[in-house]
């Protein structure tokens, strides 16, 4: 047997997470903040909501916190155009941009009327 066709029978390995720069509509979100020291291994998989800031808007998106340092959190965000969970974006954010629950929205202050 020559081994021909064996690879065709197997499924392709799942895609590895790629850096955010390859997917985002902008090179990186404006609040992207890589730490000085990056932990070598994933530290968990905590469901979170992260705030991403773009030049035109900001958005809250579901993600998973997978690594963290004292002042940064790496989140894995499923790409909006991805068909499955295989394609994730990895983004380092400051802790104030990562939430365990939906953050309260700032309400506009009503104008002060004199009179």
C-alpha cells in the first residue's frame, strides 16, 4: 500500500488562534495593550464581556479570558464572520475593559434648567 488517500480521510486539524491584527477591521482596537511580560501558558477560560474601542465606535463583545497579568488580560474573541469557534481573535486589554457581567451604561445627564 502506498499510503495514497490516507490524508484525505482525516479531518484537517482545528485552526489555531491568530493575532487580532489579522482579523480586525482596524489593525488593532485602540484599547489594545500588550503587557511587558506574556505568560507562556493559558491560565483558564473565564467567560467575559470585553469592551473594544475603534476609531469610529466602541462595542461590547462576548469573549473568554485565557491569560492575565497584574495589569492586562488576554481575551479570545470569536470573529464576527467566523462560521465556528475555530477562529478566535486574541486581544490584550486592560482589566477595566473586561467584565464578568454586563457593565452599567452611562446615562446622559439631563440639561440643567434655570428658572
